[in-house]
C-alpha cells in the first residue's frame, strides 16, 4: 500500500506542476483563434450550450439525479482508485458511443450531444467523489465538483485560478455562494464553451462528425477523470498532513 500511495503522490505532483504552469505563447494564440471560431459557430449552437450548462449547474446544486450510491466507507486508496479507473473507462466508452452515434446524425443530433455529454461528465464526478468517500448530498461537496469541472475545462489563465481554489478549498468554500441564484454560471459556461467549441464545431461537419464526436467525447471524459482523481487525492493527502 505504501508503494502505491507513493506512486499516487508522484502522479499528483506531476499533475500539480501542469496545473500551475503559466500560459504559453501557443496557448495565447489558441485563445485568439478560439475567439474567431466562436464567431463562425451558429448562434443556435451557442444558445444550446448556454442553456444546457445553466440547467446542468442547477441540477448539480439542487437535484438528486446524479446520486446513485452512498459514499464508499471502506477500502484503501489502491482499491478505491481501481474502482475509479474502471468507472472512468466505462464513462469514456459511453461518451464515445454517444458522440459517434450523434455525430453521424447531422446538425440537429449533434446539438443534442451537448447536454448528454454534460450529464455523463457530471455523473462521473459524482461517482468519483463517492468512491473517494465524500458525500455528494452535501452542498459544498457539489460546489467542489463544479470547481473540478472548471479546472478541467477552462483556459490556461482561468485554470490557474480555479486550481488555486482547489488547493485552498477549506478557505475558498467559505466564500462561495450559499444560494444557487448567486452562482456565477455565466463565467462557468463561457469557459466551457470556449474549451469545447472547436471539437463540437468539427462534429457538425458531414463525413467526419461521427469520428470526431467519438474521439472528442472520449478525450474530454478522460481529461475530466484525471482531474477528478487528482483533485480528490489532493484533499486526502492534505488532510493527512493536517492531522
């Protein structure tokens, strides 16, 4: 177990270095290109993404549809993470299948993939939290999940700030809104839109939409799984230091 925990700690350190890395010139160039891409995407697509994210945030903060199991009470880190990895693998397969099928169906079905993919991602984060032993019935744990989501899918500049929220979670959570109506979902959805727009734009292209949709969904869920694992590792290891 000690050998596994040390391996997990090293993976966490590598991830933390990556999260704290300042934006490069290529990152800034990509951001400028993204702004131009946004202008090419039909307003209907922007409206669907915005509405889907707003509804998803509300569901995460107030609903129970993402909760399926009670927090895992037993199991060492290796056992828990074996289950987490299996869960990530399953959700990647589901997301890829959804992206392929919907991407092959044309413009309207491609729009339908957006809320579907959001639901898959959020369900994965809820499952990961439970497998690490955290109770997602707690409102503050749901805010932590949203913060993980922001770290995974935001610009390099915003990612650094969001990552610091995770690092200083015990302090940051005291400054978070107590009511859903005070949540800044507009910033949240804009960052997410900017992150995935290129992949979703290509998914609308006839002939390649299915392949792009499957690959993009698979990679997006994989990235979220990695971010979720390391975010909860950070809390577990930091709590040990505090004790």
